[in-house]
C-alpha cells in the first residue's frame, strides 16, 4: 500500500516541481509566490514519497533542494532601480 501512495506522491510532485524549476529565475526575481508554493508542495510530496519507500538518498537530495529553494527564494526578489541602470 505504501508503494501505491509513494507512486501517487511522485506522480503529482515531480511534474509540478519540475515545471516551476524550468521557470525558476523569473519565479524568484518576480516573487511569484503561488508558483513557489506549488514548487514547495510538489517537492515535499516527492520527499514524503521517498520516505515511505525508506530511501534515504533521494530524501536527502530532494529535502536538501527544498531547503535551498526556500533560502534562494527568501534572498531573491526584484532588482532595485540602481542595479537595473548599471551596465
């Protein structure tokens, strides 16, 4: 049963997170919080899916990305006017 739930979590989580990763820079720069939230939920689903299978490696990799993405988003944002005018 846990493999079925794991597969469903992966089936939902990977496509959502990968679509957002494909547009990651605009998501961070333009503060697209809905996209970011979808990404975090997708990656969290993937992590839980791997946890249910008892796979420490994929949990560490995807869990690490979950944290890195949150920090990256928190530190990102729109460029200020002074940065836009610099050559």
